[in-house]
C-alpha cells in the first residue's frame, strides 16, 4: 500500500513543479506569488512640443593674428607684438575689465613642395594666436571687429551669438510643452467619454539651444569708412514633454 501512495505523492509534486516552471517562464516575477496578474491603470500617453524664440544677449568673437617669418623665434616674437597691440586697442573700446581669453596658439613650419616631387623644404614658420572676445553689448560687435582688423588682426574666425541664462528660457519652453501634452490628453479623454485621474509619468525631452553663427570676411586693409554691420537675429529654444495619464469613466 505504501508504493501507490508514494507514486501519487510524486505525481502531484511533479505537476506542481511544472506549473511553477511555466509561470516562471511566462513572467519571472509571477512565480511564487498569490496574484498572477498585476492590476494595470488604463492610461493615455501624449507628447507636447514647444519652441520659444528669443533675442540673444551675448556674443563671442574669435579673432586671430597670423604671422609668417623665416625663423620660428622671429615669427613668434612678431606675432606676440601684433597681438599685444591689438589687445591694447580692444581694451580701449571694451574697458580694462574686457572678457578676453586665448583659445588657440600654434607655431608651425611652412613648406615648399617641389613641382617635380621629392622632399618638401621648410621656407619659414607661421605663428597663429586666436583670442575670444565676449561681450553682452551686441551694439559693440561691429566696432570690436573693426577695431581688431584695423590693429594687426588678420583673421576673424568666428562670431557666435548666445544666451547668458538659457535655463530661464528653457523652463518657459518646458511649461508650454507640458501644457500642450496635457491638452492633448484631455482632448483624447473627453472624446472617449473619460476623465483624467492623475499624471502617472512625466518625461522631459528637448534640444539644447543652438547658437547663431555669423560669417565674417577676413580683415580689410586700411580704416573702414563705416562700422561693420552685424545682425544678431534670434535664437530658438526647444523642449518636449511626454505625459502618461491615468483615465477613468
């Protein structure tokens, strides 16, 4: 009599293990739990986008001085003198507290390549020093460029407009994007005869402000008859908000 009872016990044990294995395969978190299905909230997911257009309030101007000479030391020395002369004139325009910093320096050989081929020969050296001038007075940009080009600078490598505090504008774009996402959700819920109970998830997404770049031609020879015209234009700050809201009858 003991043998049939043992066989019956093994049968039920094997059946129980098989059920647990199937549950674990279907949902690893469901095995060993009393509730096989977790309750889920009926929800709507919407996305709102917003773009805020503002005028820039600062400018970065990259100004270069390039000097060539037969020797490396002479090229470096002459370049330093030209740069110091230019910086002196810029400080007269911007004041002693002018925001100017060096962003690159290079001293490289200049080669002559034989027409018939062969090893190139060093004919001199080129020294290049680029400084970046930052100003919050955009009316001064043209004057800064003219002052630099009239006092030894021979390269304007870039002009970029941006914002001192992008976060304030980005926060405005986020608010508008969130309102649009909420409006979409309310419209969908209303059309279905439902109502929004609460916001389950709010996700932020966006793009950083892309600075406005302006192309500037190389330095002119001699004094400029008029100030170089510069138009800052506008900047666009983008934001995206995705909402998941719970709905109910």
